[in-house]
């Protein structure tokens, strides 16, 4: 479930991302790649996301728009499977609620919890899926590579 959750968010966020800050968020979401981190090792605390006080309102708005796009099935055709909506939609709704009440005072000190596969310096897109990739590639492509 977590893998599906992060993939639909990565696809939706990447479809919307225009600014460097939005692209950083999309890449960070993609970096929660279970194919790289391992089964059961993917998760996050909202405070770990690449928030910046100066762009907090815009960043939160972007993340809420990405959640809405994921709920609207933006890019789902790129997954190669049909997610179980009855499992996924409540999770997306819960994330929206958590992000909506998250405030700039909740941001952790810069860089303290960002995973090592996240890099703002290389915000390139997967040619196949359009996802803004993380240091180890595209989460959808990585899932497709046999171990």
C-alpha cells in the first residue's frame, strides 16, 4: 500500500511541479522508493519533507494540489496496474488532513531528516513516466526492474 501511495503522489506531484521548490517536493516524494529502500522501509514524517519557511504556504498548497491530483487519478495509466481505490483514497484523504493542519512552526531544522537519496541538484524527469526522479531513478521504473 505504501508503495502505491507514494507512486501516485510522485506521478501527480511531478505532473504539477513547475517551480524549483515544487520539483524538490516531487523528487522527495519519489525518493520514498520502496524498490530502493526495501519492503517495509518506506515511510515519512510530514516534518521531514523539504519545507522552507520562506515558501511554506506555496509548498503546502502544492502538496495539497498533488494529493487532489492523485485522488483524481492523474497519471494512473502510467502505473501498469489499477490501485485499490478503497484502500488508497482514505490514505490520501488522511494525508490531506495532516498537511492542512501542519504549520510552518512544525518544520524541522533544515536537512536533519531528508533521506540520502533526495537531491535538489538533479531534478530530471523519467522519460517513460514523467516523474521527477530521485538520486536512484524513477520509482515506477525501479519497481519494474527484476531483483
